[in-house]
């Protein structure tokens, strides 16, 4: 099942870009633009924070597979 989260992400990403533009402009750098790496880095940091909170709340668990890739599972409630 695919979840369409584009509508949720658009305002978040817009604000990341807006904040980055303000930061670059404040530093008097040109061009005043936000790089893809900055945007994706901010999204990834927020996602990691959300994952850590889900783990802290006991809603998910995680482990690393043989290739050291994090794997997640939902905690079954009884």
C-alpha cells in the first residue's frame, strides 16, 4: 500500500527552502538558492528524529540487517 504524503511534505519542504534562502541571503552569498542536498539533508534529519521518537514511544522497534541497513517493525499492541 502506497501512502501519498506529497501534500504533507510540500509545506515542510517549502519552509526548508524558505529558511535556507534567508540564511544564504543573510550571508550575502550568490546565487540565493537552496541546494538539493540541503533540502534532502533537512528532510532526512527530520525523518530520523521522527523515527527516534517512534522508538522512544514504543511504537516501533529497529535492528540492523547483515548489511548494517536499519530495519523497522511495528510493535504489536495487545
